[in-house]
C-alpha cells in the first residue's frame, strides 16, 4: 500500500479561474501553459504566516483564525521561460485580472508616496534636491576647470 498524499505533492498544481484544478506530473514551462490557455498568465502562489511584532503600531490588525498569526498570500507573475516545478501551486489569471491588479498596485503606491510627502517637512525636499544638485554642479565645474597646462617649467633664454 502506498501513500496517496505523496502523489499529490509530486505534481504541478494549476488553479484555473473557473475553479478547476489541473495537475501535471512533470516540470513544464510557463510559456507552454500560456500557449495552451490563450489570454491567461501563470502566477506562483505562496502562502505564509505573519505574526505581528511586539511593538505594534496604531494601525488596525487583520482578523486571524489562528490567534495572532495572519495567513498572507503572495502572487508572483511568471515569465514564459520560467519552469513550473513539481510540488508548487500556480494560478492562471486572465489578462483583465492582471490589468486590474497592476492598476490597484499603482494606486496603492501613489497613495503611499503621497502620504510620505505629507509627513515630510516642506523644506526637507528642497534641501535634499539642492544637495544633490549642488554636488552635480560641483562635479561639472571640476570637469570644466581642467584646462591643459604645460607640465615643464619655462626656461629663460638669457644671453651667454
């Protein structure tokens, strides 16, 4: 008698957008999967447990079924040449889902940048930019001030 769980672990698991699960029992490239499913992209799905640090901020915490631990999912878009490995879980996403996720990430980044700018004192950005610009101007002056100068001392031609 064999262990049937070992068979499941020795497969490439692909979750389809319609909920169907496909298992492949050999490594394959993401490009092959994308060719067989036009309009879809392959993503690697990683689950991990995050525990809040002892010095928490005032931000609200996510509810978690396992006490203080929070289960998070990380999704990474794969390139055509990436190999899908046995034992990993992958998900097919449509191009519409991908576009929506990219736009959401851009908006989140913009909100974060705007919040950081609001927290900075107004004069600190000018000082930083001026410091960098000042360094660039100094380097430019050093380049331009390098004129050719003779390296030998002049010899006077006094009559003998």
